């Protein structure tokens, strides 16, 4: 067994502090460090993992190799959450339909980094024995 802890996910950005503020608002987290050279956000409880943002001179040019899947809270529709995120500066890239069912929205943060907004299927809120994928929920 590894004695290793996931501490940060680091995101290159043009505006580290702006990105930290977007993600803190999107996730209901708090900006933990508001330094434009290394800004971090974390959950209100303060425990890792954190999202960290560091400035780079170039903008995003290709598809992300890693992205976050975000799940609306129980009882909150994907559409309501999508509108809230768009109000914070996110954009809808496309809605993904799998087996005739809207599975998730691919969205982008203010700098174009993609993330997925999942359809809040009830199985996500059951005590999971294994992680679910959007495709595992049929009509």
C-alpha cells in the first residue's frame, strides 16, 4: 500500500488569481492563497486535495489531457447548474448524448479548460461500490 496523498492538481493559466476565483465560486470552495503567482482553492474544511493555479505566458492550445467531472448536488438539475456556471464565466462546449440519454455537458472555464457537468442520476448519490460512468446509466 502506498503512503501517498493527492495534495494539489496544478493548472497552468494566464490569470492564476482569476482562475482561482472562478473555481472557488464554481465549487463552493474558498481561495486559500490569493497570490497571482500561485493561487490555490480548497474545500471549506481546508483538507486537500486543492486546485492550484500558476501563471504561464501561453494560452491553452489543445484538448485537456485531464479534466474534472462535476456532479450537481442532489435535487439540483444539470440545466440549473449549467446556467449558474455560465453566469460565473464558463461556456457550454457541447452536450453529450449516450444511448439516447443526455449524459453530461462539456463546458469550459474562462480560459478554455474543459470540464464535464454530469447529469445528476440518482445512482451517483447511492453508496457506490464502484465509480459510475455516464454511459452506465441507461434510459
